């Protein structure tokens, strides 16, 4: 859970380790891409054309280190990989944790305000990771591979909208948080962020309207025609199988949204 402790992490995430393939092909690729974005933002003004060569050199070194590290570890359902991207440190830190028991949590990610580029890279990683996870561990539930891709695409859109909302309306130098679980053919998505009372009132009004309306099309049209559109959450509920939708304002500081989405077979 997020708190008011301030650290230097821009992105800090814990990921369930499925196998070595996910670590080498997906997690490592995401790590290197995020590193490249951060490095360019920090150094492009000073290094110009040379920055690409420097980035590629450091990426190659990082990949070799992570690859060697992965070769020497035993993967179990209790492994969690932790990756930190720190504001004042261009090179991310990576460590592996061994939990005592298996968890339904796939990802637990802490962000500070980031740009669309970082959110998009995270979404690309999320799609690849989830498609692999569902195909390998839950394929009997889904009729086809295309159905898995459809579920993942829908879920990634919902998560993207929630992250953009938290990114826009969080305040202070604090984290906002995403937690994603999968259990019994349902996805559980939780996003928490520090928010002031005015933003919470706007969000609560929208959620109350969503829960009370009998005509989502009319509600969607109403917000499409308004100056402050706030369409993300409404379009998610309108378009996808969100079966449970809850909002709370914890300690008058933290906006907490929890969604349950049925996987479609």
C-alpha cells in the first residue's frame, strides 16, 4: 500500500516470475527500454548523437548481467522479481525474492508522475506478459489464442485508463500504485493514489452516476459533450465485463479504485 514516504524511485515494481522465458524475453526487454527512455531524458541535451551509442553499450552490458544472473537461479511459483528505476541513477537495480507461499498477485507496481512514453512501454510489457501467462497456465479456459489476446487487450486498456487517471490527479512527490491479480477466471485490478478533496469529489460523482444509471449510452454521451470529459472510467465500464466496481477515499488522502473483470472464454 502506498504511503507518504518519499524515495527516488520513478518506477518500482514487483512481478511474479513465471519462468526464465518471461524474465529474459519480457522483463529484461522492458527494463532496457525504460532505461533508454530515462537515459535520453537525462543526457540527450548534453550528449546528442552519442547518446544512442552509449545507451546501446549499457543495454548490452545490462542484458549480459541479467542473463547470467537468471541462468544461475532456480525458478519457483514463489519467486518475485523486484526492479527499481531511480531518479538519480540511470541503471535500474534488479533483485529476486523468494516468498513463503504462492500468491495470486501478478504485478504490484509503484509509479511517480511519468510521461505517456513510460506508460506505453509498461502497457507493451503488460500485454506480452499476460498473453504468455494466460496461454501457458490457463489455456483450457479459453477457446482460442485470439480470445486470450482479446482479454489481454481489453484489460490493458482498462489499466492504461486507470494509470492515466492516477498520473493526472495524484499530488505531491508520492507514489501511485497498481496491483493486478488473477484468480478463478477473474482479473482484480486496484489503483491507489494520493488525491485532493476536489478531484475525489469529481471522481466520486462519476462513479455514483455509473452505479445508478440504467442507460450507460446516455451517460457516456453526456460526458462526451461536457468540457471535462472524464471518459476513461465510463468507457471502461460501458465496453468491458467489469462485474464489480468500488471506490473509497482512505484517511481523506488516498483514492482507491478496485475493479473485478470477468475473463471471457
